[in-house]
C-alpha cells in the first residue's frame, strides 16, 4: 500500500542508492581494485630481477599469457579442479545426513550441541590441524603399525601421505564445516508441513526427500558449494603440507612464480587465468544444475512416467500397510551413527594436537614414546605457570560461588545474576594478568606469546572493520538494489575468488605507496597508539575477505524480509537514522554477531596475506607457524595452538552467553552463521 | 652512540653462567626439576635447550676475542625456521646484551627477498636477516641490506679466514658467516641394498629401488644440481644445451619416480615417508635423532656426501636496510661470534659455524657431540663443494622444477 506520503518520504531520505555501501565501495576501491589492477598490469610486463619490484613495464605484451598456456599449467589446474570438485561433492554427501539429522530428527537442545561440535574444530589453527593429519597417516605411525599388526595391510604401512589422497582427505576435513552449516540452515527453515503434505499425498520417504526437501534446500546447497569450492581452488597450504609431488595444486604454482622465481608477470598472468577458469567452471556448474532443475520442472513424458510409476508403487505399498521396507525405523539410528562418526572425524586432529603438545621428543608429528611437559614449561617460562593457573581457578571458583550464593537471594535481578559467570571469568583473566604480569612474561619463547597476542589484536580489529563495512553494504544491497548492486556483487565475488597470494603481493606493494598519501597514509607509516604500521596493514588485509563474507550474510538475512517495518516506523514519525537504529539494526544484529564470529575465525587463520604484509612486531600465529612448517615443527607449536584454541573458545563462549541474553535461539544463531 | 664497551674476562662470563643456574633453580622450586632432568637425560638429541645449555660451563682455551657490546631496545630477527638455539635468540641474548629479542621465520631466500622488497625498500621492521650467500649480491643491488660498521663487530676475528671474503661479499662489508653446509643424501640400507656413493648412484636408485619412495630438495638449483653434479657439469652453467639436457632428464625420466619435493625431509623420513632423500647435511643429521625418537633404528640409515661434486651453501648474518635498531643488530652479531656461543648454536642446528680451530673448540666445549662426521668435512671433501652463483639460468631452473612437479603429479 503505497500512499503518496510514503513515496515522497522515500524520495526525501534516499539520496544515492549506494550511500550506505559507500564505506565498502571506498574500501574495496582503495585496497582491492586499485592494487589488484597494478598486479594485472604487471601480467603484461616482463621480469626484471634487478628492480625492487621485479617488473619491467617498458614493453607490454601478452607473452606471459601465451607462456601460461602450456601443458604444465593445465595439468596442475586440472588436478586442482578435480580435487576441489571431488572434495566439494564429498563434503555434500558427508555433510547432508548430519545437517538432516540436526534439522529434523533431534530436539532443539541437540541441534545446538551438534552445530557447536561442527564449528568448534575450526577454532584450532588451520595449519596445525592439517599438519596433525600426518600423525595418523604416517607409515611408521601407531595407527599404521596397528593395521599392519592386525594383518589388514602390507608391512609397508599406510601409503597415503604425499599422495593426492592425503590432500583429498584433509581438504574434505578442512571445509566440511563450511558445508554443514549452510545445509543445516536451509533444511531447518523448511516448513515441516510441506513434508507432511508430501507424505499425505502418498509420497514415500525417498520421494519426499528428492521431491520436496532437496529442492527447498537448494539455496543452502548452493551457498555450501560456493563456500567450499572457491576457497579449495585457491588453497595450497594443504597440498604443500600433505601432498608431496603427486598432490600439487595450482595455488602453490602461482605462489612459486611470485616468490620462488620472482617472476611476478608470469605469476600474475597465471592468477588472472585461474580466476577466469574458476569463474568459468562455476558458471558451467550452475548451468548444469539449472539444466537438471529445468528437466525436473518441465517434465518430459519420460520423467512423468517414472514419477507416476513411483507414486503408484508408494501408494500401493501404503495400502498394503507397510510404510517402509523394514518394519522398524532404522533411519534415525543410522543418521545418529553417521553424525557421531563425522564428529569423531572432525575431532581426530584436535585430539592429536593436544596429545602431541605433551610430546617429550623434538618433533611435533613424531611421538617419542615419552610424554612430557617440557614444551609447556617453555611456553609458561617454568614456575609462573602454576601460580597463574592457581589464581585463575580461584577467581573462577569465587565467581561460581558468588553466583550460587546470589542465586538464593531473590532481590537480585536475574539479569545481573546471569552475568556473574562471564564477569568472573573476565576478572580472572584481566586481574590475573595484571597481578602476575604474564601478558609480558608468560609467553616468552621465540616470540610465540607475542604471536598469539598479535593474532587476537589483528583478528579483532579486522572483524570490527568487516562487521562495519559488511553490515552497511549488506543492508544497502538488500534494500537499495539497482544497477550498482551487480557491479558491487561482482567485486565481492572477485574478492572471494582471487588467490590469496595475489592479494598478498598486491597489498604488500600497495601499502608503501599508500603510506605516502596525506592523512590516510599516516596509520600505515607510523601506526597509532600502541599499534604499529604492520598491525594497521593486517587489519586492512584481513578485513577484505571477512567483510565480503559479512556482506553476503547480512544481505541474505534481510533478503527474506521486506521493508514494511521501516516504513511503519517512518509513518510513525521516526527519522531515517532512528528507523535504522531501532528497526534495521535489531533485525540484522544476529547476522552481524554471527558474521563477526565467522570473520574472527577466518582472520585468526589468515596466513598468506598476513605473511607478506606483517612487519616485525606484528607477526601473528599463522605467520610464525607457516615459516616453521618449512622446516621442523617443534611440539611447541602444538602448545601454542592449544593455547590459542582455549582462548578462542573462551571468547566464543562469552559471545554465546551475550547472544543468548539478547534472545537469539541456537538455530537462529546458526542460521545467520551460515548466511541464510 | 653510548653503548658500554667492555672486554669480557672469565669473571663476567661466570656471571652469565650464574644467571643460567639461577633460571634453572627458579624452575626447580616450582616443582619442575624432575621433569626437566628427565628430559635432559633421556634426550640424546643435541637440539634441545637443556643439552646445549650444559656445555656453556667451559671456556675455550687460546686466543679469542670475547667483546660484548651492551645495547638496548628491541631486536627483530628474520631467519629460517628451527635454525637457532632458542636461548641464543632469547633469554641468554637478552640477559647478556640487554635487548628484547623477537624472531620470525621465512621459508626460502626468495620469500625473504619478496617480503623485504615488497615493502618498496621501506623498513619492514627487521634488524637482522639471514640470507644465503649468493643472494647477497641481489640484496645489495636492491638496497635491502646495509653495510656493517665493522668497528662494532670486533669478534669477526674469531672466524676462520677460509669462510670470510666469499665471492658475494669480498670484504665482508655486508655479511658474516652464520654457518655453512653441503648437500648429500640419506637412505635406508634395508630398503636399498646397493651401496650408494655418488649422485649417479643416487639418481639410479631414485629410478630403481627407491622409485616412488624418494624425495628431492624443493629448491630449483639443488634439484637440478643432482643432475649436473652426477654428470660432471658445472651446476652454475648458463649453457643452453646443458640446461636442455637437464630438463629432458629431470622432467621426462626422473620426475615420475619422485614422491615429494622436500627441503627438510628429516621428520618425514622418521614418519616412514621416504627411503631415499636428497638432504642438507644438518637436516640429515637431525634425521638420525628423529628416527630414533620414532622408535626406528638409525643404524640402518646411511648419510652420503654427494660426489664427485656437490654444493657448499653459506648462510650469513646481515643487517636489513633501515633496521630500526642497527646498533643492537651489530651487538648481537658480534656476540654470536664468541666461540662459546657459536658452538652452542652449532650443537643446536648441526652445521659448521665457521669458527677458527674448530677441532679444538669441539674437543673442549662439546666433547659429547655425536655424528660429527655429518658436520665436519675433510679438506679434500670441502674441495668438491661449490657455492651457487645466481645468474640468468635461475628462471630456467625454476621452470624445470615446476615442470618436474607437474610431471611427478601426473
């Protein structure tokens, strides 16, 4: 119902359609489009090793592109696509039953627990989890030896490491969570009545699944496929750590041109072609899906006959009084068993990381047979550890006791009561730190303590940026669509699909130029407050991908809701700012929090970009670790990863408590997490 | 510059030892002593802090310069992973020099150069960087490292002249030897029955008994080097015909047999991933300890210095251009050249640190050092080792390595 008043009101407040997305547009322009454009220009230059930036732009030509088109590139690219495609399908097949169980077959409480268990493994360092897969897969490892002893495999032991198989397993592992969440959300939103109606109409379980449930879950499947397939194509860390010569991926080839051969022009030509090829393969994939859907929707005589036959059979079976082949319903049990297996799979590397942090030997992956705490002692500088832990326990216990004691008196409002736990935890952390000075001294080995702290500061800052940028851009995209939307979405897509090493080189060469700009260059040159220039660069670098993700999540969140609430507010006399604050913001708040969480974990794991743009004094944990993965990884890194894990879990727990106070249900949180 | 300059007599050296004893005592009071001692005695690998720390008690005899220049502030170092004794880039340096150390790691010389030059020649915040010799020429050309103030590094006299004045830096104006090593290979004698001695043997075994179970170093010059050394060709050749022949052999014949390109195979050897690996000597030496750790039998494995020719690499300490704390960088480099510190570092990483009178130093300071034959080489052996020259062939070599990688993966 458009009254003239509303129309004129809208015209008054709108301004340019993309106004809300302006921060993002400037941000992406300054830190993505322009620097990447430089790198794309480099792809037409020639290598000149004597220059600081080893590119000669004197005679531009397309020779690099011609050079890329050789057998080598295509072979590696083909195997990358194969590994990614198989892994995406595997994630879908493995994840679907889990998501299905969580969405339809368990109580609300269990939904939350299953989802939490799926998410939690991704809070351990991505690198260390990948390295940890070497432990059970090693031919001389305990698992392999056990299989040999049982006589199940030959005396050679497991021959999986340094093969594409190892990469395949680990890549499925690393991205499974990104598939399960969107699937769950899509399934969870399906109205149960639709499924019941399908059954009432005589459809069997299988027909209902394929005819009703799966098509309705379509958007979730697409989101899951995008969130897994795209990053897989650019991933090279997994292949580098586990793949050996046979599991080479395109990402490492591009990286080796940039840093190994110092051949930036060729590397950048490769990256440009790779982006094109990934986009193309996605278009092909989408076309295939569309074709299948079209066939289903526009039935040929053949499909009608098949469907009819199926229906007749189901109805006949129902009349005969046996709803399913088996009289006892095995499905929930099978689903539960499968989910349990998947969760065990997800937690295997984490268990190994914790166990091997107590390795008495000198290498992380090799269990020396002698457990010991020496690597923990190094982290905690010996004696400080126990006094810190003791104090921590005292604070937490005091918090719990206070809570129980207060719980008996009814005069305290429930709201305050609920905060006792988190506050005690926070106090234990802050006060304990101040008393022992362990912020400075506790992590005092090979800069790893600094690395953990830097990781948090960097991820935290980048997350705030991402939430700010992505929040406004998401609202603008959902509420102010126009021609600009397509351009903007294209750049968001490009950010997701550009190989990290290219971003890294682009930003690393761009920052020194930016540093000379008036005003905006200042933070990168001098830093501000306690944060040096390197930290400012990390915030920018990590915020790009993260803000793209937040943008998508917020947009998806608002897409299903129309603007009637804001219009009502405007009718009641609210200013646009007030309508935004009191209506729009609460609508997207859980999307912001969930998007922030996802950003935080992504930033915490960021290795490639951070490695090139960090400075001494702003080294993060993955940057420190990726340097070490080239040589021997000491069990010490396991200790660092466990610490990082604990602190992240603590932060996550805190956020969850806050979220629950603000009233979101577990599936709502998960829904926003997954971007639907 | 107001740094305090003093010559360390044995007295002040005892001060340092006392401090270390104090640290250990402090640990003991916390009830950690049992654990530490257990680790110290059970771990024969010299790459642990405890094992290395025990030898500092002795002072080498003879004429050595032991100048320590105190400094202040933070000292940031950018080096290879697991390449320095944690005490020497941590607590000990901090107490001796009054600086706070921060260490970051890179994975290859190219990574180091990319990182420093991507910053457009502006300071990346690092003070000390550790490139391999041949890369110094390029780094000087690009202005990535700065000249030493040699008056601040008087302990350079402790370095054996044989390891000074290398081709890349004739007067040691920019660099001083950190340590040097060479390339050889390491194999499982229970899996490969034939005795291997030369690169020719190595390549044949890769394509024979060890097919699908061998690894080569993931650096283009070393990978191609195996072919050049085996065939008596200068590994720095720029001759197109030689490079073509190398490509033909390495890509078409050798690559399908390769399991992995791996610069540090020691851990994976212990995991059982390879039965034959091209390796740098220090890493091969680590492999013995790792294999023992993993419950294997190190006696079954054999290290061979590749013949008839092989590589000599030298990693060096340099000071980054625009280093925020160049004074501390000088102080630290000077300090690490004190023989006791240098030998402590040697015990950690297992590479020759280039000190004078090495034999005497080892007998006096580290008599328990095991597998010394993989650290120290005879004069005849050293004569067969050649340093790399960075020339026009590097692009071709990287291309060959990339092609071999894709062929191996096919």
